[in-house]
């Protein structure tokens, strides 16, 4: 089984700034996950999967409807729009400072915190909605919760490195540029692109859960 794990927009953009060894062979999703999980994580994940398989009827609730699925889609759109608008704010106030890339890094970390604060509650809300629909979706919601917990520490360690790579890109463009205005505008564009790509990556699990709900309702129709 192959995965698009390494082909996201964010990964491709960061790879262009810090090229990896082109000779490294492609790995499937299981091989990639093995690099992220230690033995204790793997044991915990296996136990969780066994427990998830035992999940039966969903929690009591009103039947899911296309309207409820659309409401979740609207929630996702609101969160995406709010964070996209925050990213799109004019960064020129950060552009000319004696501290170089430091204000950009601080703003980047601030936006990452905003993503976490808005996306995590949304993801949990969507999980709860799915758990009330069918055993299959309740299993999916439980699996998503387990995977989020298992990978959380790794994600928290990796995401700040994006800001570090941006610092290197800032220095590279400033060194290579002949015109300060041009390189700063170019950097600001790449900075926003990286944040939008990160936002898309963080929202993928939520979008996948909502798509699963839509598919479940479609199959029932």
C-alpha cells in the first residue's frame, strides 16, 4: 500500500527549501509510521484496534440526516475561512525590522497555535457526531481519536520546524536577492503558501471524517 503522506503540498514546498536525499527509496505507509512510533506506541495502537473492533451499536441519538452532515461541512468551512483570513493578513508590518526573520517566526508559531485551538475542538465535535450514526462510523471516530493521540507528540515536535525552515529560506532569499523589495515580497508569498498548506494538512482528518459521514448517508438513500 502506498500513501500520499510525502506528497502533500506542505512537504513538497519544504522539500524544495531543504532538499532531501534523492536516493532514499519510497516507503509505504506502514514503513513511514514505523519511523514515527516506538514499541510502546505500537503496542498501545494494537490494543486500541482490538478494542475498536468490538464496538457495536452507536450511542443513542437522533438519526443522522443530510442536514446534520451539511452542518458539519459548514463548521469546517467556517474554521478554514477564519484561519485562512488570519493567514492572509498583510504581513508587511513584519517585513522591515532589525530582528530579521524573528517576527515572522513568532507570527508563524502564533498562527500554528490558532490552528490547534480551532481545529482540535472541531475534530472532536465531528467524532462525536459520527459516533452516533452507525457502528462503522463509531469505529472510524474511535480510530481517529487513537491516531491523533498516538501521533500528537510527534506532530508537536515537527510542526515548529516549519518556522525554522522559513528562517533559512528568509536568509537565503535575502542573501541572493538584488532588490530588497522583490525578495521580501517573494518571501511573504512563500510564507503564506506554507501556512495554507499546513492548514490544509491539519484539516485533512476532519474533512475525511465528514466525507465518510456523507458517504454513509448516500449509501442509506
